[in-house]
C-alpha cells in the first residue's frame, strides 16, 4: 500500500470498506494521509505483510502494484496470489488482472545501460593488468579467464536495465509468458519457460553493421476484472519501447555471451 494512494483511489471510487496492507513504517504515513483526507471510516491501514495479517472479512477486489522490472524481477506477485487465496471472495476481481511478458531481438550499439556492461568490465580488467605490470612489475593475467567467466555469469546471466529505443529492435516482440492473476499458482510465477521463435525484420537483414546481441524485454498489465465482475472498459498499461513513455520499471535486456 505504501503511503495509501491506491486505498484512497478505491475509497473515492465508492468502496464500502478498504483495507490498506503495508509491511513497512510507511503504514504510519498512510494513516496520516487517510486522516488528512477524512477517510478513516472507509480506509483501515493494517501494518504487516499480507502473509501475517488477518482481516475481519473477505474482500470483493484486490488492488496492487506488484510489478517488478521485467514484471517478475523483485516482484511482489507471490503476495498477491497469497492474498487471493486467503481473502478474495468467490467471483472477486484482481487489478491488474493479467500480465504479459515480451521479448524481442535487439542489438546493443548505442544502447545506454542503467549499470555496467560486460565490455566495460573487461576493459577495466585490461587497464588493471596494464597498471599492475607497469607500476609494480606484477602479472595477474593468469586470472583473466576466471574474471571473464565471472563477468559472463554476473552480467549475461541476469537482465539489466537499459534506455531502450525502437531502433534498437531487430524484429517484432513475442509474448513469452502470460499470467492470469485469478488462476496462476505460485509455481507458475517462479520461472519463465517457453518455446518460441523470433523473426528478424527483412529491412534489418541488409544492415551488416547490426547483429543480434541481446533479447530486449518489457511487459504489460491488463485491467479487466473477472468473469463474474468484468470492467466496463479494459485498460492496458505497458512499457513497450514504441510508446515512448518513461516509467518506473524501464526496459530490460538479456545479453548474449559474445
């Protein structure tokens, strides 16, 4: 719940009762915000994790901002599923209701990383080797293979945040995972395992200075309620590069090992 903004929106939308669950000390700030807006009779702030707290009743709707980078990195989706199983009434709705993860072929030339890159770390290692030889007459080159393997594991084994533009993409994206928050199990959200094919756009085949060097990733979430309580208008929120929007989550890339 954080400072309670989603709870306040729910109250403004006409909810009879809202339980704002927040594990951190921000719960105290949320209580002040609720009081400041004269909504104490509607919104009750409960401090604790959703796995620890008890509520006096089942709920009709669960609203959360569970998304992490590339949807599942540092995500709170498991807490949403726990809340669903423990507190949501039969036929109740969850917002967001569904989520999709996308990957697209990409090249990294000119891509601005939100962090260090493999090539930068290897360049730094080269400077270190030269500096130790020139300044102290010591040779650390015997560790180069180990350092390279470590950097491959650290920087190619995880996704990295980037400033991703449409021109970095070599072809259209494919959906590699879709999650229905009403049906998904804990095992469903622990990993992404999907067979898929990607196409390189024909116009990129003639650009010989471009090469596939990463998979770019982003996600979308959909607000459509439940079969028993559908929304009047479905809303989709996405951080797709072609939209040109800056979001909290940004875009991610998975580098291919050179």
